[in-house]
C-alpha cells in the first residue's frame, strides 16, 4: 500500500496528486490510501469512482493549515495564520498516534506527501520512506512571511524527515532540505479533447476565471465583453457577457481551462500547469505576501507565458483592454 498525505489547503494539491494516483492504479497493483480534507476527499472519491473500491481507501483529516486570507481578500492574514498554526502543531502528536493505531495492521511501503507535515511525521514514526512531490514547502512560505520562530523550527524539523523530494518546474529554492532531490515535469489531469472542442464550438469566445476554491472575494464587474466566462467558487461575477459558475463538484475544470482564449487565475501551480499543458495564455493575480505565487509569476513572465495584475484590479475588468495586453504573449495556441 502507498499512502498519500495531501494538503487540505485548497484543491490544487489534490488534483495534481490524482495524476500520480491514477498512474499507480493503472500501472501497478498497489492499493492506495488517501488522506486529505473532507471536501477534497469527496472530490477524490467521485474522481476515482471508475477504479476498484477495493484498491482505494480514504480518510478525512485536516492535513494542513496552508495560508489563511483576510476576509474578501487574497491577502494573507498573518495573525490568524499563526494562531491556527500553533493549534495545528499542538495536535500533531495526537493525530500521528491515531494514524499509527489505524495503520498498524496495514503494510505501508512508502508515504508520498504534497506537502503535509502529517505524512512526514507518520513516515518518520513508522521508519518508512517519505517522498515529497511539490514545488515548495510550507517552511518556504512561512519563512518568507516571517512567522513565529517556533513555527519555523517545527516545520524545518519535520521537512527534514523527507527522504526524497520530487521537484516540479517553477519550484522554490529548497536548500534547507538535506534529502535527495529530483526534477520532474509538469503534470495535469488528462484533457478530454472532444469536450474541449464542444465547449469551443458552443461558446466560441471563452475566458476562465479562478481565484482558488478557498478564496472569498467580492463581486467582479465585467465590461466590454460579449463572450462566455466560466468561473469557480469564491467569486461572483456580474456585468456584460454570459457568466457560468462551475460548482465545487465539477471534476474537470481543466477542460474549461483548455477551451479558453485565456485564463485569469491565482498563480497556483496546478492551474498554471494545466494552462501550460494546453498552451493557454495566463493573466495571473499578484499576491505580494505569497512567495510561491510571486516566484511563479516572475518565472512565467520571463518565459512570456503570462502577464500579471493586482487583485484590486479584479473589481472592474475591461475585457477589451485586457485582451490587448494578453496579445503581447507569443504563446502559439493549438
């Protein structure tokens, strides 16, 4: 059995892990144990329901705190984040003890984490190999935010339980880790080309907007646009054009990315990987307090795959002006 401990911060960590999980289910005989947040587990069960129930097992658990935003904002609430992290760290020993009891009669060959400390702690206690697959660690993010030194010390401690780190493209600098590191390529869920063409044929002009399913922003007004906008949970859109909100249960948001003329998105690695895989230009939202986002935006600008805008500019989007800015990107679409 292989155990996946996946961050319960948003859905991006889960969706990219599902790519690896599907590969194990298709190409090996391993049973897979998936631990993540309740909403993420519900999504994973629906996404993996085509595979034998006997080979997959799930557990709902808060595996991460991640980042906490201020209300109606994508700005990190540092005070609230520190408070929640102190509580979370204090719960680690109890969580791990329960996991050890649950796993005592199960043969776990290795643990894969993206990028939850729980998996690192469980692996260390069991004395089995811990592999991380990510483009950052929470120590990177929390050190950048200059969080309390106790929090930083606990995260750097558990992250050094990792035996091997598989680094996605656009990864942050990971010199604080002593483990073996290996670069790997972008991953994304398999695109349904037939559905993408159907979406293009039906809606003609498409823009996909996503600020992450953990976001909670104010309304966005659209001006000078006659096409269709697909958007995800956490935002509301009004104004010109046809607006279609994708429910949180939507299993294939990547197909809507693939059908778009361009996307407007939080610079989460998962959405970026889907856009790159389908050759879609990006307008990425700047969040100065988030190291991962700032690094991704900077690197993609160098590659001429994205432009950026401040979150405040979302309040009113003049699509004619934005489309002109997007045209500076030289990405050739399929």
